[in-house]
């Protein structure tokens, strides 16, 4: 933490005593110090108190750091998707919570692949109605490896997450085909089994009531993030990616270009439409394949796996996040690629692992990424919670609102720092925000991410 430069040492000591804390380390050259909290207090509580203290310039947790070495897996140098998305740098925040479950609804997973050893939890085969979700096609094993192949084990490739568990749920047969009912059963099973992220690297041209009901259940009741590929035909966004509670993912290549027919051939391209949320690498992606093998595949299925892995890292880095907040962070921290703001090909842009983690972990003390509101009221204030609801229920419900939110997250930290540092600006900001915060009071959450 840091007091304002004009605050005298005796007053700093008085402030620390008032907060029940003791200075443990001091860096006088830059005016920063580390304080020890009383045993009964939480880090979040004390940070909120210090941030409300007018004599304090800033306060933050004493974050842990770890070496940010690239993985030692031999195929890592050809995995452009890991490096392009800033994931290596992001691993300095977290490499994944070993208790977090990512459900992979696909053709199954090669249960004996050496690069997936120790990464799998108990799954189920909804095609054959048994507890052996082994992969007899290859697609599911490839998707699983992108998300969570064992990393830094000196073998094969690296996954987006190192320690999270993958739950293989086989919903597609050896021809890569399945039914809406089986997918719905698997979505509900994943939600009931505690999966925080559900990867749907599958697509259908037809909407489905039964699958929509299952998606609503997983999203609303279990708080899961559901991620699906837009499809590969070059047409409109397929189902379930176009469902409003599913994050729709398009594909880009190693040059951050949209994957069109020039990349995949005649009649093949990443599907597009207003429902596209983000994009991720999906061209010539190396990953695990059955029989201890590795293979290159292309498609939005691969892109979806990268986004699912990042969603798991966000939950790992800040377990208090809701699914809405994770989806918001994925959109608002993405690297804008085409026209400014949202577009129908790459959505809000290509995912950025480090940027997303930096946003949600830096915000772990509270505020839900509401920079200005947190600076004006304090991150734990009820007004901040109301304004977050306004963002999620109103602004994210329209394309214009989503573009505004994206602009706000790219530029809002600067005015927030002014407001935090100047009492008069804090008062003015509260007056400006009061009508919106008051209007949201008493309204019910909508539960829809868009």
C-alpha cells in the first residue's frame, strides 16, 4: 500500500493503528509499505477499508509471483496459439486450480494418452450409455489436449491449463455425430458434477428446446461458463453457439487473421454473425490424438478449446467470479482485430490471456471491473453492485451497449485513478452515477449475458 506523499510518518502510523494493522516492510524510496493484518480480518476487508481512507493513494494484496518460463514440452515451440494469446505470461498469475473441472462434450477422450495422464476425472459415455467415454474418432482427444494436456512434463505438448481436471463426456459417435438429447443430458450432468466450464466443440443448424433448457440450467443454476464454436461452413453462427447464454467463438490464424476460405479451402470458413463474442486460434493447431499420437486440426472447435482453457484460468485466478463476469472479461480484454469494437467475424477480438487475468485478479478485492464506480464509492459499496447489475442486465443486452462496455474497459482506468486521488472528483462522480445506481435498486437480475 502507499500513503499520499504529503501524509506524515506519524499520521501513517496512526492510520495503520486505526485499521488494526502493523507495518512489516517499508520501501522509503518509493513510499510503499507492507502491513500485517490482524488474524480476524480478511485481505479483502482491509483493502476495502484502506481504499476508502483519504490518506491512502492505493492498496492491493501482496500478490504471489512465480517464474514465467516457457514450458519444457518438446512441441511447445510450434504451439503458436499458446504464445500468441499471451498465455505464457498469464501463467505467472495461475496455471489452474486442480479442483476446477472443465467438461469436454465431444467424441470422448483417449483415456490412456500419456500427455493426458493425471488430467482426467470420471466421465460418461452418453452415446453407449456406459462409464467408458473413450474416444473412437479423435476430435475429442484433440480438443482436450488444447485445454489441458499435461504441461511442463517434458512430453509432447502444452495445454492452456496445467492442473485443472478434464471431464470427458462422450456425446458424439465414431462418425462425429450425436443428438441434442444426449448433449442436453451431458450438459446437465456436467453442471451437477460441479464443472465451472463446459466446452461444446460441436454444432447444429437447428435450434433445440431440450438443449436450450439444459444450457439455461447450467448457466443459471450452476453458474457455469458454456463455450461453443460458431461453425466452419462460412455461414451464420450455428447452434448452440448462437444461444444467448453461450460464448460464441470464431477462428483466427497465426497472423491474427480471420479464418476464411483462403485458409481452409472452398466452402469452409469460420461462421460469422452478430452472435460472435470472441475469436481464438483455430488454424493448424497441434494437439493430442488417439493412440499416443499428435495431430494438426483446424476449425472453431479448436478455437473453442482455447477459450474454455482461459475461462478456467480466470476462475482459478479469482474463484469469486461469476460466469457473467468471466464472460465479460473474455470479451472486454480481447484484442480488437477488425473494425473498432464488435464485428461479425471475430466478435470483440482475439482472446488475451494475460490481459484477462490481469483484469480479474487485480480486481479481486472487489468492484467487479467497475473502475470508476469502485473509485467513487469504494469497491465493496452497494452502489457498485447495483452498477454492475446495470452493466450486465442493460448494457450487455445490446450491441451498442457492449461496444460502450468494451470502450470503457479499455480507457476507464485513467479517469478512475483521477477520481480515486481527488476527493472533489469522487463527489462529482457519485452525483453523476447516483441516478443509475438508484434506478437499479430493487430490480431483479436478468441472468442473460448479452
